[in-house]
C-alpha cells in the first residue's frame, strides 16, 4: 500500500504567515498565549500555564494538600492568556471571566493569524488536533497540545513534519513526563534495580459507567456553531451528550487512547522502548444505559523487542490491580482499597507499581532452603525470605500538570526541545490507535514503527486515516 502524505491546500496557508526565525525570550519578555478550546481541560491548562498562585489554587488545589507549593511553581512566569477561541459562546464567555483582557475568537484560524500570539494551547476534541497543530506550526506558533495527539495514526507523520519544518517548540500534554518519580522509575528499571523486566501491565478501571443517560437529538444552542464543532468528523444531528465527546468514537478512540495514552508514554519512558512489534486486542461494549459507543472492556497485548505489555480497561469496576500501602495516595482512588489506574513492571528481583502521583517497590521473595519431607510427593517445601539488599519503597508527589505547563513555558523561552516532544506524543497515541485496529481486524497484527504502517496489510492500513469532512478538510491528502 502506498503511504499517504499530507499537503497544504493553496488557500489554507495563504492567510497565515509563518515565523522563520526562532526568538529566544528573556525573563522580562511577556509570553502571549492563546487558548483554543475553552472547556474544562483547556481552562485547566491555561490557568496553570499563567501560573499565578490564584490560578493554581483555583484549578489544582491538590497541590496545596500539605500547605506547601513546589518551589519550582513559585518562579515568575510572565505569561498572559491573550486570546481565547471556542465555537461555543457559553464556554468562551466563561473563559473570559478569568481572562478578561484576552481577545476572543470563534474561528481558530483567525486566532492563528494574530501576530501578537506567541504560542497556543490546543484543547479541543481529538478529531481537530492534527489539523490545528499543523496550521499553528505553519503560522509560527509554538504549541501545547493535549493528548491524544490525533484521531487516526496516519496523521502523526504530517504533524512531525510540520513541527520540524517550522522549527516549533511543541509539547504534548502527557504530564507524567514532568513527574520526578516517573524519571526515577526509569532510572531504576533501566539500571537493573529490579532485575530483568519482560512483562508490564497497564490498567484503567472505573467503577461508574462512563457517560450520561441518553437524551433525544435537538436543535443546538443558539451560541454554538455545531458544524464547526464537528469539523472534520461526520455530520450528525446535535445531541447535548456529544459535547461530552469522550463517550463517542466519532471524536475519540475510547479509553485506550484517553486514559491509556498517558501510561503508554510512561511505559516507553520507563522501559526505554519506543514502539511495539505486534499487537492483538479484543474489546466489547456491554453498556446499554448511557449514551455513546466507546468500549466498556478492552484487553490489548503489545509485543515489544524485549518485553510484553498487557493493557486492560474496565468501565464496570474500579478496583484495579495491585496492593495498597497505608498512608499512600493513589491516582483516582475512590475508597480505601481501590487502585484504579497504573502500571506494573515485573522484574526478577522486584515488582514496581507506578501511577501518576507515586510508586511502590515490592521485593520478590527468594527461596533460601528446601525443608526435607512434607509437601506434595515428599519433595519438601520452599520457604521464602526477602532479598536483603532491597527494601520495600514508596514515593508520593503532587499532580504533575502544574509543573508540566511551567516546563512548556521554560522550553519556549529557551527554545529547548521538551521532554514530551512531538515524537514522544505521536508514539504514545499510536499505541492506542493500533490496539483498536487489531480489534477491528480481529487478528494479531505486525507493526512497523519506523514507517508507521502495518507492512503489507491492506485491511489494517485502511484505518490509517478517516477522510476529513468538507469544508473542514483544511489539509489535503495526495
């Protein structure tokens, strides 16, 4: 199958002037940021990026749980949220309440044409990410883009090309990359601290059915441009449940590319690996009580060069995997025993359990002697003791998004490549996307990570791209 490439339409780039020279910002230079997508996550990112104590207190109060703010977050930002864009007037007006000096736009291309804007945050639904990021790079803007990076795996190649061609600083909203304990986990595992690791588990468990009760279609609100909200996605009647877009496969790829995306990136960071070689998956939707069509249950197995990664999601039970330690906080915990999201790395010397805000090391018990007699067949019975050079360990820290948004500001000022750069983001999103393709084809698939394709597999490669709906096909294929 011939690989697809993306080209500009003549009109799409004409209104946008790219900045060719990289500007290094001094500490006294104000960084002017525009927000595209003023919903909950966009507001969260933008206010943290502005970084005043009031912003952090308002949207990330968990960082004040012990009365102390990370000293790195106290450094001055000199960031202005200078522009806001949303096709839904209600959300735009709400954002204008906390950024009253910002210009407002209902068309993102007009924001990108604003030469006073240095960088943009893209926090829209997934089907818009690829086109918006490419257009922003061509307009000379640096970009903080929420995950997942794209809707179909074929878009990643064009996104990387646009970033590199235009010399832009692009950071993906995979905030685990700014978490100290994730970096420490990578150091431990790649340094052999827990022995050889050939099996990794990743899980996302939720005890409340994902989505809202069904409601009938209706006319859209008067201040919502529904056609623009849908953009390149299929045309459908307005339904207010679709504004909670993560329940609908028209705008996302389900839990595996939503919650799973963060953890796939962390597995890559911790294990020092980039792409799987093979994938097989099964997924089912049992839920008939809520709107949407994402899968309730999914299991996917990815074979990497030196380990197997097994992914699980459940929308019916929030217990998750692994033990609990008294006094530890766990990401997403709802009670005293659940551990709903995480990663487990099983080594020959110990197991390392990691989530967004902490990690624990469980030493592997070792047989030290065989007691004569007893046991099955008179063969004796093993007794165990802990490996003396290794102790049980636990580590907690704050939610890393405040630091992640600050890091983006620092990278832009210094013109420095982010930890969570465009390639990092594309690889993590690709894993979830190809997991779905394996389910859709119903068989094990080989994956060529270097060329981003299923080699010689026409049936699988037909999911490389979903054609953009006119007139929102702002980037053409050839």
